[in-house]
C-alpha cells in the first residue's frame, strides 16, 4: 500500500529526529570510549577500573571491552572510533566537516589523506540530496527544532520578531571566521559552528567533567532562535549549512509540487519550513528533505522524488 504524502512526511520527521538523537548518543559514546582507552591502557583490569573510577565505569568498561574484542584487538578497534563533529572516524571510516578542510588548507597545511578523503561523503550527499546534513545529522538542529516548537507555542501569547536577512550573512560568517583562523587557530569554530559547539560541550562534560566555553555559544544560538526568528541560526548564521546548500543547489532528490492541486492563497509549506524554503514557488536550493512541508500541506500536493529535468 502506497503511503500518503503526509504519512511520508511524518515518517521523515520521525527518522530525522531518530538519526540526530543517534548522533548525540554517538558523541556521548566517543567521549566515554576516550576514557575507556585510557583505563584499558593504564590498568587493563576491570577490578582496578572499579577501584579507580567506580562500579558504573567498570560496567561500561566491561561492555565496551566485550564489544571491541568481538572485532579484534580491543584497543586497535576502539581507536578506529574516535573524533568529534569536526572530524570523526566510525569503524575506521573518516568523516570530515568541509569547513574543517577549508580551515586547514587556508593555513597552508597539507591535510592527512584520511582527513581529506573524509569530506567526500558529506559533499556527495549534499550534491545528490541537498542539505540533508541539517535535518538528519546535525545534533544542534535538534535543539533548534525544539526551540521552534516552543516559539510557536509562546507565539499565541507573545509577539516575536521574525527577522529576515540575506544568505550573505552566513557567507560573511564563514569568511570572517576563516580570517580569524589565520590568527587564532581552529578553536574559533567551537564557538561559530552550532553542531561543533554542542559536540564540544557534551564531550567536555563527559570526558573532562567540566563545561566547555562553547556552552555560551549554545546559549547565544538559543536566544537568536527564540527572539529573532524561526530557526534563525540554521537559516542565516551557520556557514556549513550555507556551504552545503550551495553544493546541493542542483540536488537530484527534491520536494516536488503538483501545481494543479496547490491552492494559490495557501502558504502553509513556506510558513512551516525550518530553512525558509518555499515549495509553493518550487524552491529547492536549501531544502533538507525534513518532511515538515509534506505534513503541513492541506491538499497533499507536495511529495519527494527525483527532480524533473
């Protein structure tokens, strides 16, 4: 039985929440596995781990040890799963933030082969599917998704600004941050990139037992989204989203509109879109395939499929 467009949209929304939550879990695990590696190399004994870090860490140590040992030498396998949202290895497969590669190249450094190759998958996904990173991978967008719901709820009682600025703002953030990198180094990205700020905050809290300065960036992003506009950070601030939107401006899988069923006065799709895309006008450049417009469309004239030539 063929799913309705609205049902497909709801399914995509559930999937996007699930995948982003999975990324959050992965970040937590990577932080804990860093501690596991330290204990494995330092003690190599579950009892000593318990005496040093408590019974909770012993349970995690034993579970991780059993899991990694199933695939070979526990230490070697664990080292194949490391990193952060900036550059990460899962099962030995590298994934690199395109902004990270730009930052390294700008400083005149030759990136390691694995680091450079890790950018291929994100770029290929963007070229074929558009800004799906924003809806299915970025852990910070899960926070902004929740803030958008709170904003809509409070909007029934309070007035909120809905500031609209050009796409040039995110390009300006990217160029300005790259200029700062030349003087202050790559650390500036932990304050500028929302997903990096969230990953850094979580990682520091678990691995080091302290809050990172990046938590202040998350507070700023939260205020921007709540006070200035619906998912303001994703739309106008995040340079990675803007870069991936540019890469995916000719994506092959897009939201399609059946013009004969579209109501002329209706703007439900544009009003709900977290990235300010207007499917009603057949705009697809910044679409993340999140499915929200499919759910909102009263006539179900929107669907997702291959872009017509």
